[in-house]
């Protein structure tokens, strides 16, 4: 049965789009049939991170309003044939999405794919609530920083009250994805620790993605990090997270601060983690 | 930053953790729709408004959400009634008819 997953956070800039692309690609690399859907109407970016920005013809709003068929709007990834993108509109505003239209499209996508990953816009308004509306599971992307944790808490409250599943008395599965994590700063007490965030938000941990050059490089290249540099630390963390999303039990290794010797500090060289 | 401040500086993450815990404990209640403090504030003001014309600009509300206790301080300037001896201190006590 198809799984609809919303990737959400409340706060902007924490890594929702990057994570949607990386998790979607990782699931597809594992053989699943995946579509990533951009709900950020007006400010689309998933196409850019996926490297498909020049191939967008129709978008989510066109399909919702009946101007295009779903198959016409879906863009198949050039690297992975079982990965598709449904882009958001760049010109309309968020009110162009209707609740019924989104429900119909999610229903059609459920027929075609194993996984439907919805990249939520920041905030708690229409776009964000529609993105989470039909989800079976949620990935709450959070940075170890006060405003991000607060907003995530708010989003968790909405997931428990405003989703279709919650309204029918069910419970939506929520997973915490801690991104841009800097273990060295956390160990020095400059940043909230993994345990702090987990204790405050009290939802299970899906993965910890370290702050990394590789993620930025992947965005620059227009490829999910699991495709751009599959052997890198963030790519492996995303790949593990994707497998946990599928229900596999995989040991989570807490990121250790990089140990840098005197010479390393002097020359700024990084030990390979 | 000199060497001394480097040694003296206390880690800020535990402060962040504590602030979040207190804040979220309150916000969860607010979103749940039964924020006692907010309800009290509204009802107290409604009671006063029943007896005197309230000027919202002259109502000062101070709120401090804390861990064991929260405090709600409402300072209302009640216009002196002709039948009462003149008092200028305002406050809840003066709201008695």
C-alpha cells in the first residue's frame, strides 16, 4: 500500500526540500517507486534541488485546476527511472490549491507510486496544512536550535489535530529528522544535543544529518546528496533514514565530534569521519 | 574574544533547553485550547467590564509564564464613582461597587 509522507518543519531554512530530495532519491535507490511533490506554491525549489528546473512544463496547480493531466505534469528523474517529481507552480499563490483538488491528486498518486513525499512550505498556513492533510507519516525536520524546536513542536500539534488521519481518530506516525547537526558544537555546550531535542519533542528519531559541505555541493549540482556523493556522511545518514522510514531496524550511530589534533587545528584540516 | 572570556563563558545550550521546556509546556496547552491564564484574563476583564466602562488602553496586563507558577497581573484604572470617596490607586480592590 502506498505511503504518503509529509516532510515538514514550521520554520523555513531547516532543510525540508533538501531532505525531501535526499529521502526520495534514497528510497528510489532502494528500488521503491517514488514521487516527490512540491507544495510550496509560489516559491518552488524542489525542482532546482532535483536538477529538473528546466524541464517543468505543468505543475501541481495546473493539475488541481484540471488544466493538465497528472501524467503530463510528472517529471521523471534522468538518473533514476523510478523517481518522479511533481513541481509546484511558480506564478500562482497558495490559494490556488483546493482541498478537494489535492485530495484527488493524492488519490491518483497512490495508484501509481509506493511512496509519495510531500515537501511542505514553511509556516502553518494553507500550503502547509494541505501538504500534511492526507499524510500517513510525517518527517519533522528540525535543527538543534530554539526557534526550530519550538516551531516543530507546533507542527507536531497540528499533525495530531489537523490531518485527515487524526480527525478520524487515528494517529499519524511522526519521525524526527535532525538536520545541520554539529556534534562538535553540541559537545561544547554551544548547541542543543540530540538527547535534548528528543526529550523536548518526544517523537522517535529517524536520523541525524550532519552539517556538511556535501549537502551544499549537491544542491549546487542539482542532485540529491544520496546521488551526488553517495559515500559521504550525510548521504549515508539519509540512506539509513530512508530505510528506517520503510520500517527496517537500523542502528543509529550518534555522530561523534571530529577529533582534531594540534596540527589539524593549526592547519584547519578535517579528519574524515 | 580574549582568552579570559573563552574560559569564563558558560555553555548556552542548557539555557536553551530550559527555556524551551518551560515555553513549550505552556504553548502545548494554548494550542489545546484550554490556557487557564488566558481564560482567567478574559473572564476577569469581563467581570470588571460588567460594572464599569473599561478603557482597554488603561488596562495593563503583565504575564510571566514560569515553571512552577505563572503570574497574571491585571491593573485596571477604574474611574472614581461619585458615591465613593475619591481614590486614585485603581487596582482590583477599587472595582467594588
